[in-house]
């Protein structure tokens, strides 16, 4: 049983890393969701609630005026994906390291490798047509990783406390 869990952890990590590589290798125009989102937006009248939203991200303005409603929704979906995938990646790195290392060593190594993956992922995007690597996305990825590792820490401390 223990061996199959270990195999699952390694395969999950490999799958996440492969997915990130494939996603970073795909030009933006092949990932563009604005057309499909535009059909949904038109049917549901989302323009009004988002009309006044405007903020800066990565040196650019994100707003309905600049990007359209479907563009703003796509932006949030993409950034939520960044956060979620890197949270899952950090948990996966942690599980893999935990097979060989104590909690106190596995946690920082998980954070380091999650950050390294984020940096390499954004760097890889600079070689993909119609894609750019952004430091802001690395910080977003890191926030997903740190959030998950905080949850891992809380669960670890709670489980130690309940065992005592």
C-alpha cells in the first residue's frame, strides 16, 4: 500500500509538471477563451457588475473598457488557475519530499521547488509565440504555493497536537 501511495505522489507531480510545460508551450491564441465566454456573458448580462472595475496587473490595466467583459472574466479564470495549480504543485512537492525527509526539511524544499518551477515556467513562456513571462505571475504562483504550505503546516501541527 505504501509503495502505491509513493508511486501515485511521483506520478501526480510528473503530471502537473508536464501539464505546466504543455500549457506554457501553447500560444495564447490557442488558449483564448474570450469567444466562448463572450457567448455566456451576452446571455447573462455580466457587463453591469464589472463595468466599473479597473486595476493594474503586470504593468497593464485590466478593465471592461480595455479588455471587454469576457476578457476580464478570462483574466480572473487564468489567474485563479495559476494560484490553484501552484497550490496543488506545492502539495505534490511536499508529499514527494515527505517520503524521504522530515516535515521541517520537506516544507522549505517544497517551497523552493515550487518557486523554481514558477520561475522556469514563466521563463519558458518567453520562448513561446504570443506569450510573455511575468514576474507578477511568479508572485501569484508563489502565493498559491505558500497558501497551500500554510494549510499543510496547520494540518501537521493540528495532527501532532491531537496525537499528544
